[in-house]
C-alpha cells in the first residue's frame, strides 16, 4: 500500500507532482528506491531526446545556410556554413592565409554573401564597405548610417 509519507518522500527527492509520484510508486509496488530509479531513467531519456532534437535543428540550419563567393555574376563558391566551419576547423594553421586570401578577393571585387536558412541575405561586401567608409570619415560604425529609419531590416548585418 502506498502511503502519503511515501509520496511525500518521493516528491521531496524527485521534485515531481503527486500524480507522477503515485504512478511511479504504484508501478514499482511501493518500492521507493526502484520508483526513483525508474523516474530518473524516464526523465533522462526525455532530456536526451530534447537535446538531440535541438542539436539536429542546429546542424540542419547550418547545412542550409550558404556562404557564396561571386565574381561578375558567376558563382565561384557556394558552400554550406557547416562544411565551411569544418574546413576552417581542420585548417586552423592555414587560417591567416585564408583570411589574407579573402581580403585580396574583396579588393579584387569578388562578392561575398551569406544566405541564411530562412532565405535572407547578409551582404558581407556592403558591411565592409560601410565600415571602411565610416573609418575614413572618422565616425563610429552604424549599420543604418542615418538611413533606413523606417525599421526596414533588409540591410541588417546580424548573423545568427
């Protein structure tokens, strides 16, 4: 027989509802230790499933987000951010060379952009040209630069 003291003890140790405590105690024939172990097994599976679902979503979004390099309308590189991150991770010693190459490509007129998984674009060239222009003028960087005060988010530079 399951007593109120057993339910209180179970709730104190697991921080669950009365209904849940009663269910686990009944399932384990009133054995408090077995009921707590059963509760932990069940709840650890739920947490694992939630975490794995969030991880899956992250990788799916990273896979669908694209890094694109274009020159005169021709796409030179169209690569998933996920693969780009793996490439950078495996070539960390060559990172300065990669950065220098990207700066040279920017100077030669190549266009860099990121197409988010939602379909919106982040124009990296516009970002760098705005920063460069503001640096030349001696003003701090402002993404709106005194324009687009109508809350139009098309020139937003935030990368999620």
